[in-house]
C-alpha cells in the first residue's frame, strides 16, 4: 500500500528520513529549518506544547517547500483537531493513550484535509506489551479506519529493546501491508543510538518493510538526520551521495580535523541541499599519508605543521599558513566544484 504525507510518498521503495523537533516550535528560526532540509530530512514531527492552532498554522506555512509537518498527539483530541485544521500533513496517535470514541471526528478531518494518520505504538506506554496485545491494538484501530474507508495510514511499533523492535516490526509489516515508520525508541545518546538503531534498521531493511526511519537520539535533531542520512547513503539507498571522510588524528596531525570537519559540514549544510550533490570531501591532518588517503575526494585539505593545502580532484590548488585564510580557500573550492559538477 501507499501513504502520502504531504508531498512525500511512502511505499514506493524509497526510504524517507524523519526526525522530531526537540524544543517548542517558536525556538526555530528559518535558517535552522532550511539546514535540516539541506541535511537530507524528508519529514519533521513535533509534539504540541502550548502552541495555538494559529501558531501551528504559521509554522506549517514556514516549512512549505522544506518538509511536511507531523503532529504527535498523545490522547488530546483538541490538539489533533487543531493540528489537522492548521494544515499538518499527518498526525501520529498512540492507541495506548487514545479512546476509540474520539476517532470518528479525526478520521473525517483527515479525509477532508488529505492528511495521513500514523498509528504509533510504543511498548513502554502499554500495560501489556506482549506481541498479542500489540496486534490486538493494530487490529482494532486499523479495522476502525478501514471501516470509514480511510487507508492513508502509516504504522509503527517501537521498543527500547533491539530484538523486540525487530521481531514486532517484521510481524506487523507482514500482517498488515501498510507503510512502516521504523526506529528504536529511547535509544540513548549519539554513540549508543547510532549502534543500536543501525543494528535494528539494517536487520529490518533486509527482511521487512521499511518506508521511513528515525534515529531517536538524546541530542539535537541534526544528529538524528545526520545518522539517518549516512546510514542510507552507506547502504546505497540514496540517489545523491554526499560523503565526508576525515582522519582520526594522531600526534602527527597538523590540524584539528574534528574542528575542520565540523566547519566543512556547517558550510555545506548551510549552503547546499545534499539531495542535489554527489560530492566527496576529505579532511586530513597528516603530512605522511593524508594526500594519498584523500586521492579519491573531489575536494580535500591536507594539513602539515602550520600549512594547509587544498586539493581539487587530486591536484594541489592552494595553500596557506593561516587557518582563517584556509577556510576561505576551502569554501571557494567547494563552491566551484559543486557548480562545476552540476553544470550551473
């Protein structure tokens, strides 16, 4: 089956990247929203705090052309109605916190607004988190929406347990056939979530239906998007291919490759949508191996003690002893290479 969340189609074989705002909507300026889009984000979800319907409507309008907005509802019918009326492309409801008697109005509004509904179950919110209890919830809620001729549905079932998440998703995707949003909930910080989420996502992509993913990380939403993009890129599941490599540093390093790597990513994400890029960038701090290790990169910097050299397509172009001048040279090289490859 196919579901449509705004202009994003789920179920056509492509895997969409989703993240969630960590702060109230008013905390985000337009440059931050554009950066999330540029990093590869396809959909953003938010939880209603004290926003009014008009607040949500203005925010949805600001995000037009960037990504559709999904409202996360935990049992509050008024918030569901306000979110749909305000133009959210989808709402997520948690059956554990939602009564069946509230669904008629929501289904009617979703049909009228051409919005999607995600039936999202977290095992941590269930008193009985057994497999049968989870399936009973899905049977009940999917049956209700289908009886109202509403099938623009997305399903998700999450746990903090890797094996339980994998097993439940395999079963649910096979049993119902609706698009699946997949992720590991309460996964931890960047390192813990990257390992645990990658394990479960890779397993499911190999043997179950996966239409949209989220890396749930106790960190900024940019970390979630960066991990999700790199996961899909590494698997060859993105048509574009923005890749950055950098050396892990040692005592020979002539520069702080972590700091330069962050500068490079900031520059790219602030200025370009990586969906339109096929670009490999290398940041190397070693005068011994750095040049050869960066040979396959479109743009590279190799730092020796006190000197920064910029390479384009393997050829040395510029060098400087000033870190600030280097940043300008590097930015100019990236711009020229991107424009040259795109034909602009």
